[in-house]
């Protein structure tokens, strides 16, 4: 059974036993998390969200992704050069059950 869930402004196709990386969620490791915004289960399509459907999971860990470098500048102007770095936080979730 597959489902499409929405969290953190993104959509994920999941099935039971999958491990996904999503935007950081509140909670500690081994806490249960429920995704209520289910857009589709198998071939049942919601308008826009399926009623009485949810996906349950367990938080495996929190972390940060690899660092990306951001370099901004204005051409022909030697003084406006800036380098920044960013590490996006994530939550690793294991999907345990699809209800619906």
C-alpha cells in the first residue's frame, strides 16, 4: 500500500517500512508522529486531502544536511563579495502504518 503525504511544504510517496528525510519536526527520537495531510492512498485521490486517513511513523533521528556554499557578488564591484554557508536541519522518519 502506497500513500502520498504532505509535510514541510513537500510531498512524499511512502509505503510501510520506508525511511524518509523530512523538514525538521518537533519531538524526540523514538516518538510517534502522525501525518494527517494524506493526498492519496493507492488510487483513492482526495480533494485536496483524504478524510479519515493518516500515516504513522517513528522519529529515528534529527540531524543536519551537508553544508552548501552560497556566494553572492555584484559584477564590476570588488567590494560586494560575500560567502555564506547553510546546513538545513532534517528529521529521519520510519513509516510504520498507513491508515485509510
